[in-house]
């Protein structure tokens, strides 16, 4: 997929709505070759998906060995709205708490007082974190109105050919 095609998909209004959500599903391959999928908080900075995790997270050695990942951001209604993204995870170990972590968790409903307590707790728990940064190399938006999964698109094409024939 060409960079301009990826940008076109990610700039669609529905994609932007999905990129403003607070959870994605991160898929990666473990050392034993089996797939793993985990829900994880994220933020979109306009060109990258940024997720933050503990420095001792079990996923980190796997991502170092094989940084190719897939992300799914979707809705919980029918028909679902789904944004699929593939890319390469780059790991950035940082001291303290990354701004993205504080931003992505800012969407939770907290009073200003609760926010102060929460942030103090976070800062006392972590001496550093790992930013998992994914630059999309492929993207597809599925809304079941204007876009469908590729297998369903193929069935629609086949049906149209049969009806014309």
C-alpha cells in the first residue's frame, strides 16, 4: 500500500473518529510462533499510533524479536465500524511517564481532584515506561455501508458478474 493511500484511509472522518477512541487491540507474534492479541490504550498523533506500557511487560521481548504488528480499533455496535492498521512497532524506553500516557488516560471520567491523585499514583509507581510507536504501513476502514471486508467485496463482485451473465 502506498503512503498516500494510507493517508487517504486514515484521514476519512470515520477513521478519525475511531482514532480518537481510547482502546485498540494490538496483535503480535510470541516467541513460540503463536499469535497474541491484547487490548491497550493508545493515542494517535496524526502520523503514529502510540501505546505505553511497563518496562517489564511480557509483550516487549516478543515485539523486539518480531516488530510486525496489527491493530484493530472498532465499535461495539452492529454493523461495527472497524479500522485495521498494520505496521512495525518501534520501542522507545523513556524515563518517567510519557505525555501520551497521561493524554490517553485523560479521557476517563475523573474530577480534577481525582486526576491529581491518579497522576501522583502513576508517577509513584513507574520510574519509566516503554512507548510502543507504530507508523501505519497498511490501513483499511470497514463500515459495512461504503466498505466491506475484502472477502465480502469479492462475493459482491462475483454476484454482479453472475447477474450480468
